[in-house]
């Protein structure tokens, strides 16, 4: 089928990506118990214009293709901060949350209709203590911190997906929540923390966006995080308020940083060095993304 869109059109790079990606996604090997536990991921997820970035699309898709296709994905996004702990609606084809503004109208027409995930909702609920039960939404869909990267990683929308709310910014509590999710990985569930390694949107200038110029606060914070992650230095990462350079600019709010602790907590050993899969910058923001066993 001929494509009528161009790479610089809204989601144009994604349109050009799909014809080659769909057969590969169809042929991807599915996870089996013999594979053992899936890794746990932290993804810098991007806004809708990620779908105009051919390199980033390729990076995310190649990453997913290097893993067995999971039975399901459980994702914690910076864009759903809610307590008590809550789950998105598990029905097949749950509508998306278009939680953004200022972009081309086409982005409000995109869909990502994933399969039924009731079984995963039951498993997540069972993993939580009686003192902290999970609230189950009946209509809340996936926000863009989930569906934007996942429609690139799994473009067939054939993997069940649930989103878990982020009930706190406290690193220790998020590490503990990640630890409770850890057994799911042995059942073929891919656990993802979705944020952005730097997210100082108020401090970006037009020149930075156009030229992808990297401000010092973004580079300094990314270098600090990369160093700590390379040594599995969880205490330094949790003490970010006192130790991270450029924090007030890199993260004027910390919602895009703290999903890292879900990823670390869900790992078999949070203090192992991570494997950085994607680095570099997008509009001056660090898109560092990594995985742990």
C-alpha cells in the first residue's frame, strides 16, 4: 500500500516505519517459561513527535525485537500519579488517554487497541498487601507515557498492556513497589518504568529545540545518572535531591525521574550495573533508557 505521508509530516516517520516493522513484529518469538524472567526496563518515552523521529523509532523497535515478545506489559508512567495504587481498565480495546496539547490534530486520531488483560490485573492485585489494595478502574485507558513508546515497540498491538499508577515520589516506597512486581517477570510480564531522564521543558528555548542543542543542566544530570547507573549505585540515585547536578532545571518536578525506582526495584539485583540501550538527546533532553535482569 502506498504511503501518502512524508517523514516530516505528523507521525510521518511512523507511517514509513510500519510496512517493514509489521512482518518482523509478526515473526517475533514469543516468551516461554524456558526463557526465564524478562528484564525490567526504564524508558524515556517522548511526546507524540517521537513518531516523527525515525532513529528513535528504530531504537525502540530494535530493543523490543531483541527480547522475546512478552505475555503482557505492566507499565508505570510519569503521567499517572494517583493514590491509592490504581490499575487501568483491563478490557480489550480500552480507549487511550490523549493527555497532551499543542500538537497536530492527527495525534488525537491514533489508536492502540490492546488485548484483554484481566488475568494480569488479578496477578498485580494479588501481589499487593491487604493493607494496600489496588483500585481497579473500569474506563481509564493508557496515557501517552505508555502508548507512544509501546506502539513503536509492539506495533501490532497484540500484547496485553496494563498501566499501574505512581502513588508516590518517594524512592524507597517505589523500590518496594517494584520488588512486589518482580515475580511477574518470571511469568513473561515486561515491567517498565516510563519517564524521561531529563525533562526541563520550561527551560528549553526555541533554538535548543530546533538545533537539538544540549543545555548544561541536561548534560550534567545525564552524566551523573549514567555514572551512578553504571555502578549500580542505588543510594546515590535515591539521594538525587542532594547529589544530582542541575536538578531544579533537569526536573522542575520529579515525576519523570522517579519511575526509575520501579525499574530498579523490579530487578533481581537493583545494585547491578544497568545496560544502557538508548542514549543521546532529543530537543536537548536526555533520552537515556536502560534494562536490568
